[in-house]
């Protein structure tokens, strides 16, 4: 049975849907012909102040390009990432396919995942989104569908998507560091190298967690400090959960009694919302090259006192040869605030992606 939502949570959801409806019904970007009064002024000769062909208006050169406001077509779609609108242009579709693998300290290249995601510009300020992502040989996946609409065009959007997803549960083991032999594990509490420490790390093996249904809410924001540099934030903000699961995250507790060990506990995730804000910086040193780095804070059930939150950090490099095609690489540190005894760079994931646009 689904848990009942508080009045405040229901109100937040209604406001989010209302904002999306406003974005959907937002104004179109159209130019209109001059009115009758303006035409009369132009036809009145000297009285109307008509500009002759030999004396063109000097202000014309200062007018914005015809693509100002996002009126792009496929032929004029920007190569530079930071010049592209936040929402997909009307009647243009973008498809992204990615292939990734775990490259953590242990178990590198033993698991992988494939993702397919799409965006369709229903209008210049309203985009339909959907996708399927997976990792760790489908032990972790997400299937989502929703929309992104402009609240302040090309500055602030609202993003709302229904999401069926589950997390992979890493299995931990104790390893010697530095090892006397590759992937050495202690025998009777001892390592071959007497000076080695004993670290508890994900072994490269994963099991499936519980499946959750959520509404993911974000307010994608981009502010260009300079044409080549922008702050990006709140691609995600929170997940409104509709069910609880018994297996979702792993808690690691160091044990300081000799020999040093760790205790791992699989924890659940309740039906309360999860806090997932993100922030980063994007730069376009040259039009064809985009570099983005961003971090996300993940706090299950909004419980900041539980100590179970994670901070994944992702760096993305993208090359755009033309308006229709991009190829890129994403490198993610899964948690830069790991439990004691782990390094922020121990757990890693990398993915290669290509994306293509087609339409009008």
C-alpha cells in the first residue's frame, strides 16, 4: 500500500506540475509584421521619416541575429555547447547512446552498462525526455520519462520525470595495501607485506538492490559568467519516493580493534523524499570542445544525521564536430566522501557516449 503524503509534499508536487503546465503553454517566439500605423508612417514620405536605400539605418548592424531567443533550425543549431538552449528546439530530436564500465580499484572492467536517452522539442520551451540507463551488468538501472520546460527561457527550467530505478549493492572485501601479490587479501589477519594496511573496498561484485518508483524533480539552471564559462546547477534537486525498499545503500563502519576491519551493513530507503542537489561549472575553451565538472549530494530520506550520504563527482569532455553530432567521455568518482579507510578515488566509473540530433 502506498504511503500517504503530507499536505506540504502534495502541494509541492502540484506546484511543480503547475509550473510545467505554464512552461508548456509558454509564449512562442514569433516576429510580427508592422501595424497599420507604422505602414502609414513609412508611406508618408518626408513626414514619415522613411529611410532611403542609400541611407540604411545604422542601428541595423546592432540587431541580434535571427536565432536570438532560441529560434534555431538544424542548420543554425550552435556547435558551441553553451550557446545551445536549455530546452531542445521545437521539432528537433536528440538521441544519446552510452557505454560504460566500472574502473574501481578492485574489479575494474568486470561489469558494464548501456544507456539510451532521448529528448524531443515539443516547442522551443518544452522538451519531452525519456531514457533507460544501466550499470554493473544491469544490477543497477533506471527507466525514466517526463518533461523539461522553461520558467525563465535559457536560464531556469523545471524538470519532472517518473523514474523506476534500483541501485547496485557492492560486496566488500579486505585487501592488503600495498599488496605483495595482485589483489592480495589478508590470511589469518596478516599480509605478505608487514607494512601493508588492510583496506575494506568494493570487491567488484554487486547484487541488485530494491526497485523504487519516484518522481525526480529538478530546476536546471545555467548562468553564463562569460561566453565560454557558465555555472550549471540543480539538474536534480530531489526524488519524491512512492515506496520503500530494504536494500538500497551500504554503510561501512571501521573497526579499530586489531586487526583493523570494517563492518558493512546494507540499509534500506524509506518512502520519504531523497535530497539530490547538484552544482557544477561548464566551459567552452573553443566552440567544438565542452568541458563540464559537477558534483551531486545524495541524502536518502532527507536524513542528514544518518551519515549515509554520498558525493559523486563527474567530469565530462565533449567534442562537437558539427551541429548534428557529439562524442564524449564521462568519468565519475562515485563518492569523494568515502568511509574511513577508503580513498576518494578508489571507486570509479567511466562511460563513452555519442549523441545525434535530427529534425527540421
